[in-house]
C-alpha cells in the first residue's frame, strides 16, 4: 500500500510506505552510498515488518528510507530514529523531510512521547534538518562511530 505525501515532493509522485523484502537491496545500496560505516544487509532484514521501517518512492524507484522504533525507557515510551538516508541522486528534493515527518507520526501513533537520534558531529546537513523539526542537542558521545567520530544525541518531545 503506497500513501502519497502531500506537499513533500516536486510533483513526481513521492510516496512513503512500509518496507518490503524486495526493497532491501535498494536500501542497502543507498546505505552504502550514504555512510562510511554502513549497516549490513541483515541489520535491515531484522526490521522488516516493523511499522518504523519506511521507504520513500519517487518515479518508481526507491529514493530513501528511515528506520525507527519505540522502547520503554524509565517508564516512558522513547522513539528512536535509528537510520535515515536519501539516495544521492534525490537529495535536496524534500525526501528526507518527508521521511522524518512520517517517522515522527508513526512513532507518535505507537505511543512515543519523545524521540531521540544520533548524528555525526560533522554532519551539519542532518543536524540542520533535525533542528528544523525541533530536535535539540542533548549530549555528545565521544568516539561513538567506528572511525572515532563523536555523535551528538538529539531529542525532541512529541505533542
């Protein structure tokens, strides 16, 4: 089932839907082109069937994805955006914004009262997008990534 995203595209039919097994190779390709330490195929496979594994499709091709979940932490329901990426050929088209908007809605629908994520300290574009959605830096985690780069943990309360 494909659900159109209003106001999130340029008229080329952007839609966001739950991930399917047939999407995994395209997702892994986007992951490999997006991150210096990409997730392996089986990491994505484990999230199949989860409501927070979303695929963005434009013009019949997979243009991006997001993975999130909700867990109980200290008596609260905490959403966690684990991974989000847009194919390099589709960056700047509003796909990341649409995926993040839908992810927040899915997490809220599944009971999350706040959402956290980790961003590379050097990834200014991602941090800018997250700030536009109301995420605020919470703390720095030294050496979080395999190459020793620090992560910035960001958090946002949901309404």
